């Protein structure tokens, strides 16, 4: 059973308990397979209580997703509160890797649901929250360039996409193999590659060399992947 929240009014505590139970169910079963009956059981409330606070299952997932992003945004803002831009980026990437290790299945559940139900409040929350969160990264990357810690000609969007694309590819491969998500080493190496690029201009030749290094990094990850009988297949992500 989910541990009940201690703060707030009784209604607020109940809603928080239901959201926590729902997050567990969505992560374990996905949006479609999760049931409000199971969510209620985990929360220790009646199914009617779930619907008293949330009109339907999609609305509940939307609330869970919004709460997830609010926490992620606060964590990101704390990560860039002090230190050099490179130190800030390392903290951001480290925190993102830790989040993926803990919440990967939940993230995949709400992304898949957002793609299944475009134009809904959930889809809007995912798209706008992704944009807001990744702006922290692009801001830090621009500061790295201004401080001479990253070549000023290196495309900011490319650096951002290198980080998220490589980490998500690695995480999917690990889940496909039935292994826990652990992208800490990959995250560290991506930042090392970016920082190393400051020694030379971001010419096409330089970018090609970085791309080859990323390919080798991903190849090493892929070489350890042995598919399980019930793999968790890749899912497309909502564009940032």
C-alpha cells in the first residue's frame, strides 16, 4: 500500500495518495492496462474515491505527469544554481540519469499516452513541460559557449539532442534486454565529448568525429544487449 502523504488537508492528502498509487500502476502496466480498481486498491481507498477526485483515468495520468514535471523542473533549476556552466551541465545530466533509473517506465507510459491522445491536456502538458525543462539545458550550453567551455560555433540544439537522444537510446536498449536503466557512465562520457569539442572549432569534420565517437559508445552499449522473451520495445518520444 502507498504511504499516505502527511501534509495538507484530508482531501489533498487523499489526492496525493491516489496520484502516487496511479504512478506505480502506470509504470508497472502502462496507461491502457492500468485500472482504477487497482489504483484504488494500492491507495487504500474505494474506486469511487478515485473518481471523486479525478474525472477519468486520463485526467489522473495528466495530474501524475504534471506533478512529475514540476518536481523535475525544480530539480533542474537547483542544479544550475551555482558552479561553472560545465559543472551545472554535469549535475543536470547526472540528475536526469538518476530520474530515468527510477521513473523510466512511468515516462514511457505518459509519452505513449500523449501520442495516443493528441490534442488532449496530457499531450499539451508533456510538450510544454519538455520544452520548459530542456530550456534549462540550452541555457547552460549557451553559457558554456560564452565562457569558452564549449566551442561557440557548436550548435546548441545539436548538443541538447546529443544528450537526450543518446541517453534515451541507451535506456531503451537496457530495458529491451530486461536490465535496469543505468545511464550514468554514458551521461558522463557525453559531457566529456562536448567539453572536449571546445579545443577545436565545430567544423563538419569535427562534428563527424564526435558522431563516430557517439556511435562507438552506443555500439558498446548495444553489444551487451540480449533481448528477453518479453522485450520492452522502443517508443517514439514527443518532440521537445
